[in-house]
C-alpha cells in the first residue's frame, strides 16, 4: 500500500498512523475530528484545539467525504 491522496486535505500513508486517514501534513486522525464534530463541538473550537494545524475547510472536506461514505454504505449498516 502506498500513500493515497483522498482529498485536498486528507491522505493515507502506511508510514503515518498505520495508514488511517489523516489531515495532510499532520498526524491528526480524520476519525478523531469527525468525533468532535459529531459531539457538537464548534468547528472554530476544533481548529483551536489542534492549534490551527487543520482548517475549517479541512473539517468540511472530512464531513463531506464521511457523508458520501455513509450514503454509499448505508444499506450494509441497516439493522435487519
């Protein structure tokens, strides 16, 4: 597996965080930021918490990609 560019701000690289999606140029896991968004944390607060290593635009990209993934995989998640 090699480095993959998922979006303008998100990449995967097997040498960084075991290949989990991170924000480009950081070791900040996309999943961690999405959890902060899901908990209702203000995006400005998320940016501040990560000391501006990510931007609101990067968060928006993560939310958009997560939404697309959810829509694509929703049938698999349905409870029988």
